[in-house]
C-alpha cells in the first residue's frame, strides 16, 4: 500500500458488506465505494 501512496496514486476500495466497511480504514483508502454484492449461480 505504501508503494501506491508514494507513487502519488489514489487507492479506492469497493466493499460489499458491513464487515468490509468496518475493516476498510486499515488500508487508509482515499475513497470507499459501498455497493451490493451480486450472487451468481
């Protein structure tokens, strides 16, 4: 993650449930996108 930060890139996370939302700050993302998960098959 530090390599991304030092390269000047933005890190975003796509999350799909409350557990991912609660743990997202650990990665220190620039943004978080919350959306429904799609069940396939």
